[in-house]
């Protein structure tokens, strides 16, 4: 029925691709295109005997809009799934517009080179005006709203777990559980242990940039920014147990603040073990997290990219990681004139994911929503010309698909609140 072009073939993409192949009655044809074609070929060879989806592969540098346009013209997909890196969001959106194809991704745009003076000028203005200093924000992609709307195309932004499912949980709470939502706490707990002293669960460069940045939250109509890791709480997560979690800036806060009417406060917490934090602080102190190139023995290297080359590839953590993730949202607000609290979340088992698709739960909890988001677009349930985040669509068919394809929701009607 539909033909999709997937860009990227890393940890998250390989899960999304495998899940698409499980729904071959919708995903009838697929082209996997990435920078390193051999990875696409290896995955295609593994999956082709097991699925009815017709898989082809291609090499593409997604930083190059012309190459993307040529590929899209040649393959004629119904949808482009961008599961490469946030650096490629804008070039891929440009190519989709040029070719008249719907677009989706799993993370909002950030530039690879944060020293680029043209980008920096806009970034510094945004920091002053908006009050948060993360390198990523939605303004770059929201700027495509009119062009996508005029072209009759849909761009679905940030359809992983967080961002992604967490916003569908918010839309669900708004639709079914509350007349007014006052506060939202998004809690991302990874209770998995991979046995390494230090490794990241998804792309190290993107992960370390996010975690080492100042934290921030939305309160009473504006951002409150705090030093990185300076707000810590302990929480008892279902099926995981007690964990320390830290307040981070996270991209879905930005769109939820716009789309959940009158919400008073939105915070995001993520769990980290002491070993991870100690290593990260040390690496930051010695300059290894820097994105600014340094000259080493006559060659320019970017410290964080060199570090990435040394760290375990997240795609190899699958067989080693044991334990569960627990990610969800806790709400306070009002229904039928009464104060209420509510929590909706998912628990995912690292080893069960590995058994099913050969990946750990972080790639799984991102790849499954990417497939379900694509399913919503291809079946017309979320077709709406313009650029949208997940909470702007009907959450019901999406959460039904997640229940069915591996990430079932759970509810708690008397959750312990975070102070
Ligand atoms: P990986 O580093 O494992 O994979 C990235 C893939 O993109 C690789 O196949 C890489 O190719 C390819 N790629 C990179 N640059 C280019 C380029 N210029 N042209 C073509 N292909 C390119 O990353 P992950 O799978 O861990 O993450 C994928 C995305 O998912 C990221 O955007 C990440 O931020 C997002 N994410 C979202 C989450 C959510 O909950 N919403 C959670 C976790 C991740 P090569 O093999 O050559 O390196």
C-alpha cells in the first residue's frame, strides 16, 4: 500500500525498520538510505527473508539537499522517515518540500557546528528572548509551517518516545482525563545496566550535548533555567525501584507549553547513575564534550566526535543490557470540578527488546513510536497539512498502535507526586 524512504540506519532506525517490516500490509516497499550503505545492505539482507516488505538500499549524504532530492525523485516514496541525526532535519525537510512528500523525524533540529556565526547570532537572540540556552529548539522547523501547509504536506516532528509518546500521553490526558491540566512532570527512567562504567544509550554526541546543557522548566508562562544537574529528586518507579533523577531541559516542554492551554508548570526528569555523572563531569572538565574543533598533530578534530569513536556503539549494548525502562507523565489538574492526579506510562524490558529486534530498550522505545507515527500518516489518521508535534494529533489511534506493537500504556490513578 505504501512506499517509505528511511534515512539513517543506526540504533533507532534499525528498530523502526524492523517494526515497519512487521506491518508489511501497510509498509509494502521500503528504501533504507544512509551515509554508510553497507549497514543498510546488512539489515536488508537480514530482514528480506522474514518479511513481505520489498526492501532496497541506497547511499545518501543527508547533509546534501541535492542528493536527497535525486534519491526522492528516483524512489518516489509516500513518506520520508528521517531517523538520521537532528543535524539533517532541515536539509531533509527542504528535499521533501521540493519533491512534494510528507516528512517525519524523532528529534528537533540542532546544528552540528555550534560555532557557525550565522547560526550563533540567531541562537543568542533566542536565548535572550526565550530564556533557555539549549542548542536545539523548534523555531527552525516551525518556520516551515506555511510552506508545508501551502504544499498540502504533513511534517510530523519528534515522534520517538520523549519527544513523541510523552506528548501523546499529554494529549490523551487532556482529551479524556482532565478539564484543566495544571502541572505535567515527564519522568524518564532507565533502570538498565550494560555493565560498562560509561556508555550512552543513543548517539553519544547528541546524548552528551543534551545532558551537559543547563536544565530548564516552564512555569507561569516563562522558562526557568538552572545549572546542569542542580535539581535532583529520588523516585520509586514501578518495576524498576528507587532511582535518582535530575531535571533537564527537554524539547517537548517547548511545544507542550504552547499546546496545553493554561498549563502552569512542565518539568522533565531523567534518571542517571553516579558513575555516568562522574564520568560526564570529568569529560566536560577536560574539554572532551566540546564541539569546537582543536588542532591535533596538524589535523582538526572535534573533541566530542573523537570521544564518540572511543565509546561503545549504542547499537552494541543490546546483549549486555539488563533491566527495564519506565517512562511516562504525571499530571495534576481538575475534572468535573474536582482536583485530580493521574499518571500514564510504559515499562519496557531491555532483554525482551533484544530478543525481539536485537536492540536495547532505548532504541526500541524510540523506534516503535517512529513506526507507529509513520502508520498514522500513511493510513491518513494524522494527515494535516503543516508542521506539527505529536500532541497536536488525536492520541487515541496512536496509543492503540503502541499498545499493539510493543509499548503498551499503563495507568496509575493515585501516583506519588514529585515535589
Ligand atoms: P545513530 O548514531 O545510531 O544513527 C544515526 C544514523 O544516521 C546512522 O546510520 C548514520 O550513518 C546516519 N547518518 C548520520 N549522518 C548522516 C548523513 N549526513 N547522511 C546520511 N546518514 C547519516 O543514532 P540513533 O539511532 O541513536 O539516533 C537516531 C535519532 O533518534 C537521533 O536524531 C536521535 O536524537 C533520535 N532519538 C530520539 C529519541 C526520542 O525519544 N525521541 C530517543 C533517542 C534518540 P553512519 O552509520 O554512517 O554513521
